[in-house]
C-alpha cells in the first residue's frame, strides 16, 4: 500500500504530465500541420491567461466553501480530458480557440488546487509544508519532463497524438483524485459577511502593502514566464536552415526540457534559500535569473552557441522556482486558514492569469516589431537577438525597482512554521 507521500507524488506527477504533453509542442503542430498563423497560435495560447484571470479564484472559492478540494480537482481534469480529445480532431483555428479556452478554464484552476490538496493532506498527516512539499512537488516537474520527452522521442511533436496522451493522463488523474483523503471546506462558526460569502475575502490581502506589491510583481513576472512558453520552440525552429543537423533543431523539446530538469534541482533548494534569505531576496534572485535567461537566448544558437542555450535552460530553474513555488509558500504563510484556497487562486490569477495575458500581448507585439517580410519571396525573418534583449531589459527594470518598493523583514522562524 502506498504511503501518503507516494500518493501525493503520483498526483503531482500526473498534474504536470497532462500539461507537458502539449504545452511546448502544440504550437508547432498548429503551425506546421494545421497551417495556423502566428497570431492564431498566440491567441490560442492566450486562452490560458484569460481562463486563469477568474477560474482559479472561482474554483478556489468552491473548494473553500462548498466542495472538497480533491473532488473539484478530479472534476476539472475529467472535463479537460474530454475537451482535449475533441481538440485532437479539429482543423480550424476558431473551433480550436474555443475548445482550448474551455480546456484552459478546466486546467488552470487545477494548478492551485493541486497545491491546496497537497498542503491540506500534508498538514492533516502532521508534516511541515515548507520542508515536505518541495520534494513532493518536484515530481510534478519530472512528470512535465517525461511528457515532453515522450512526445519528442515518439515523433508526436507535430501530431494530434500529443493531445491523446494528455487526455488519457488527465482522465486517469481525474479519477485518481477522487480516491485522495478528503480535503473538506473549512467550517466556520462565525456569521459570514457578504464579501466572505462570495469568496472575495482573499482580496483583503491587498490591504497589506507588502502583499499588494508582491502580487503586482507576481503579475509582472508571470508575463515573463508566458514569453518563453509561447516563443521558445519557435525560436529554436528558426535555426532550421542555418543549423539543420543540430540537436536543438532536431529535438527542441528535449533541449527545452533542460529547463524543467533544472527546476527539479532548484526546487529542492527552496527551503534552504527561504530560511537563509527570505522571500524578498529569493524573489530578487528569480528576477535576475530571468534577465540572464533572456540575454543568453539572445546571444546563443544551436550551433557554436549551444552551451549558452543550455546555460539559459539551467538558469530557468531558478527563475521559475524561486518565484512560482516560493511565492505560493509565501502566500500560504500570509493567508488565514479559512481563505487558503482562495489565496492560492488569487496568486494564480495574478501570475498565470493577468500576467500570462499581458505577457502574451507584450511579447507578441515585440516579436511583430522585429519581424520583416520580404515583399518578393514573402519570406518571414525575425531578429531574435533584439527580441530577447528587449525581454531581458524588461526583467532588468523589474529587478531594479522591486527591492526599492517591496518592504519585508525576514524572520527565519516564520518559514519554519508555515504549516500553521
């Protein structure tokens, strides 16, 4: 019989296996096989940002108020599985947009719900969340990597089979979630205000200046994450003529997966860094990691600059984990127990919602600005170095401003007691 930690490991593995099956490669499938335009692909990826604006918070409310969190998680994955199966049969952009919008509405809340279920079960069993959650969550990243490698090595990167793989694993997780220990809504003996009844109480966190600034920068860093998800694969594909036999061009998913492999290492360092330096310095490390991530993309290539691309992938682990996972733990510490799921949903709203949406708009305009079309041959050329340097400058500006306005005094004792 599996221990509770092993059960949570399997849940986290499947949670991100579902996403990794298509997130990096679906754009290539739509452009190469379905002949969608860049703007159509960008808008389809943008559905994740639209859905994440309201769905994580909305379903976080449901999990806080009316239904067990593990059941909400299961229902979302079952619905998403059905939608992905449908998407695998679609060949026109408008229909694909609507299906992926509904799929995003089902999937995006599950990232926060997965955290909520994990936190709740670990707490029920007497574990310390800061110490014991990262080694569990790291298996989510391993699941993402496993999915990317499967799709790449099986030759499904430009095939609808990637959607079948995602749908099948999503259905499996949806059913499995119903077998997890109950994560019941918190019962309160106090009479709830109108604000509380509608689950808007998590927004009271904005009354704290440090939380308002934290959520603002969470949104701005969420925009940085969306940039690499949307254009990382397309960037590597642009070297098909100059470096046709290079590993990066032949296996872009595997090269990009070094980013996720790096995550598995950096996520294990989070307890140490949070205790030693506190959330402010850890977030600052994340911001400057994004500067290096983009700058290294700007000067690297899959040929003689492959080492620079690999280094960029390694830096990504710090850029992502020190912001995303540490930020989630920080929100967990600052939020009252009765708004925990709503607070995690709010964090998702700011990062994968508003941040991803703004990142899609901003990055798309930057890419278009540095794109030229030859009038005679209609050949499209993009100045990728300038594109990546623009993104690096954006992250650098954030890194300069953040320490000046985010006021937070680190107390190591707070981190040791995040499990409430």
